[in-house]
């Protein structure tokens, strides 16, 4: 399963060459998907990610459904 394809199909992330040179970002933002994974893998975790990038909260919640 390609997680990025699933996220694109659910319109959670987008990859547009005109936005951050095609880096996968949360739709309607310039927050890279990799930043999300970095927070999950690091000590900060999901809570801190959502506090800092609160605009992504809805998109993250859609993913967990």
C-alpha cells in the first residue's frame, strides 16, 4: 500500500510542482507531510505537531477515519 497515494486520493495531501516544488503537503497549506512523520517519529509526537500546525488538525483527523 502506498500511503501517499491513499492520502492524495482522500484529498488530505497534494503534490503540486507550483507549491514547494512538488513536495507532498497537507491540502491548503505548505506544511510538508514529512514534517508530520518527523513529529510522529520524534519525541514531540502528534500532540505537539497539532499544536504547532493547528491548520492540519482536520486533515489528520480525516486520515484516522
